[in-house]
C-alpha cells in the first residue's frame, strides 16, 4: 500500500498562486495513475482536478486548464500541483491520489489532504 502526505496548502488572495506537494511512500510495485482531487464541502464527493496515467496521458478539469500544472519527481517519489490565478470558489481540501499495485494487489490511496483557502 501507499502512504501519501500532502503539504503546501494555505491562504492566498484571489489571483494568487500556491504549489502543493505530495510525498509518496510505501510498498508500491507499479503505478497506474497519479493525480490531484479536491473537496469543497465536507461529505461531498471529491472532484477530479488532474490525473496522469503511466503512459503520460494528462487530463485536467476544464476549470483549471491553463492555470494548474501537475509535475512529478520520480527520484524523490513526489507529486506537485502548481496552481496560478486561484479563484475563491477553489477553496477546498486538496488530495493527492495514487492508483497502482502493491504485492500484486491493486490499490487506490488518497492522502489526508491539505487545505487551500482563497479569500481577500
């Protein structure tokens, strides 16, 4: 299984920028997909922000295209989300996600999340 820990959240004014980080550890044999999700209201389903398959296919939500960028540092087992021109409605808890195999068993894992607040 994988252990994921997000960091980098905080408060920013509208139009501001933040970069989130995700530290990935654990017994992972193969990664099928990584990504970032967010939840704006507790209890609601997480919204997909961006995903990247093992083949490098990247899919951004329409609302973040051109403003958000996902990046990976495979050597350090880290995932990043650079966010620019943030909007108040993007206030949410952001989660990194990994889908892969561990001991020949498929798994999907989320971190505990990091809070992003966009407010003037």
